[in-house]
């Protein structure tokens, strides 16, 4: 069986909806709350695999704009450091399932999951 981890923020309605969908579709999943158990820079790098760090950066987060990040060009290393230091900057929900990474609520990608 494929190991899967869903990265969430407790209370996030989209995260709750995705978790319900996974359970209803019998997708075994371990849940990790990014706010009680944040990802380190090393974990973020491993999680991303072939994805660019910017793919996981939550550019719609109020924190992103409050920090003035929308006015800067960030290197991959800076993005990783920022996300490791502030879980509000990590897009969620994010599902790691096998070697696949589903970032955000991509309904088509979730529907294509085969266990």
C-alpha cells in the first residue's frame, strides 16, 4: 500500500474537505498539522522532489503580502527558509502519496489517485 501524508492546518475547511474525501475513498493517510509539527528546510526539500520551492509557497497568504514578499524576487533557498520558519507560507492542503505531490485542492489530481 502506498504511504501518504496530508499536510494541513487544523481548522482549514479545504483541508477538512480533502481529508473527508480521502477517507471516503479509502485512501490511507497520515495527517501532519504544519502548525503543531512544522516542516524543516530539509523536510521541505525532500517533500518537493522535482517541484520548485515556489510551487509550495502560498502567495495568496496574507502573511506573504504582509512580509512584502510580493515585491521581491526570492531564490529557492530563501523560499525554503521562509516556509520552514513560517507555516503560513506553505500551501495547504498538500498530499504526498508515493512519489506524487498534490499541492492545494486539485480535484482532478485527487480523483486520479489509485490505491
